[in-house]
């Protein structure tokens, strides 16, 4: 049953995928949600930012990263000359809010994972930025600290992936903002390297 569900999701176009998420009852999170939070942005983006799950503001509005954490994320994007919706797509590991803003349970993330994987396949970003440890561990499917993952080009199914802190964490830990800035600069430099490689290939 689970394999058949995954196979069906992996064949969906954008419209079908959005409808499937809106109607999803695959895990217990559907019972307490107000809205599903599918994702937002440029569906052909080079950049994809992925967090762990919706909070109260996101659940109320149906959009990811709104409220204080969303404003900080927008500022983080602006710091590297990016803007929400322009060559950027933002999503979460799970599409429904975990009660009390707790971390998603492994089974919840597992049930929602095909939706995210299909989003990534449809977008085909050049770079994924995982926002926070929960997002990183789910995307990389391994346990590790943020400290050990930062500053490295990792891999998600052939797509380069970088890890930085979640904006909500940065609001509670202001001293870590300098590290987040380092991560953003590294991300920008990494993307510029991809563009340079493409120019060299096209000139050959």
C-alpha cells in the first residue's frame, strides 16, 4: 500500500500534488491542522529552502515561514540578493503543523516524504538549503549535528545540499546569526561556482 501510494505521488504534476497534499490523511497531523502548508515560490527555482514543519502562523495562513521566523528568512534571503518567490522555492519536511510546534515524529516525516521528494523532482533546484537539524536529518537520512554538517556541500539524490540554522532557532540564539551569515555566504559562493561551470561548458 505504501509503495503504491509513493509510486502514485511520484507521477503527479503540480496540480495533482497540491490536491493530494490538501486532502492528505496519511498521518495523525491531519486531525489537528487548520490548513496544509504546501510550499510557496518559483516552481522553476534554482534555490530551494526546506524547513521542518509549519508553526501556528503557517497553519493559520497556509503559507510557509510567515511571522517572525518568516521575516528573518526574508532578511536572510535579501542578504544574498534573493527574494521570496523569485528563483526561490520554500517548503517544509511535513505539510501539517505538529501540535505545540514540536518536531515531526519519524513516521509523520516518512508519510509526508513522497510529497517533498516530488516537489524537488518537479522544481529540479540547483541547490537545496536545509534550515535546521530536523530538516537536514530527514533529507540526508542520517543522524548528525548541525556543527558537523555546516560548511560542506552534501548530497540529496544528486542535488547539492547545504545546511544552516532554522530562522526560529536564530530568533532564540542571536549569537548564532554570525554562523548563519557564514553559511549564506558559502551558499552564494557555491551557486556562483555552478554558474561559472555552466559558462565554461557553454564556451567549450
